[in-house]
């Protein structure tokens, strides 16, 4: 039976806390669709990260017309992207999916990588688990981009079997596509559905 777990895009500009430093930095220019684009899949060596991103990427090609998948591995999950890798991704990809941030250091690094890619002109979707929303947000704040929207999914990912991974990829693909295109970047984040509220983490 397919899982009913859903994901929620968290827009950190919407917060119940008071801050004078909340804001939205400019995002990379986006196309209105993913038709014909080269999709980078930047996995961070965490267990099941590559398989989850593969499932998402294959759906983007099959269902939304993306041209090809460019698979890359970040071998040091807790460290920021090197200038060389950033330049290579900028050259070989039109958009990038980053994941999976499922620990304190790797979630922070995933958000930092997403911000770096956006600043380099590459639309990016960053996937972290809901258990590490606070570290994801802390890095966005540290990088001067407190409004950076990352995608949260239920923790953990590492213990999912093949069928559960396929289900999770199917649940995430619409949110990923939304983050990578112009319509999704411009639209306000909707209120979570009832099934999603358990995953909505205040930040």
C-alpha cells in the first residue's frame, strides 16, 4: 500500500517569531516549465539520498519533459560546495535538486549549497527532513537569506525500503518541480492540507 506521507515546502519568511532580519533575496531566473532542461541531482552520500533523487529526477524527465539528468555526488556532506564543483554544476545543469539533509550538519550544508547555486544563477530545490528544520533555517539566516524556501519531508529517509522510496519520490516531485519553475517561485506557499500539518515545522 502506498504511503500517505506528504511533504511541505517551508517558506521561512512566514514566522510567528519577531525578527527585523527577515527577507527574501533575489532568486535565479526560472523558466515556466522544465521542458528541455538539464536537471542536476546533487546527492550528499547519505543513505538513500541518491535513490530518492533518482526517483524524483526520473519523474521530471518522464512526466514533465526534462531533457536529461546530471548526477553528481558531494562526498563531504557537511562541507560547502567547492568553487570547482559549483562552476561545474553551473556549466552542466540548468536546475539542481539537492539532498538529502537528514542530520544537523548535512541539512545546514544542503541549504548553504542551495543558496550558493541560486546566487550563481541556478534554480535549486533543497530537500531536508523535518527533524532538522531548525538547522536548515539557521544556515539560511547565517547566509543572509532568511527567506530561502527549502522542502521538508518526514524523517528519516535512510531506513526506507525501495517501495517506500518510490512513494516518497512521487510525493516530493510536484514540490520540487514547483521550486524549480517560475510559477512555483512566485506563488505564495499554500497552507498545509490536514494530512500535511504534522510536517509543518514552525521556523
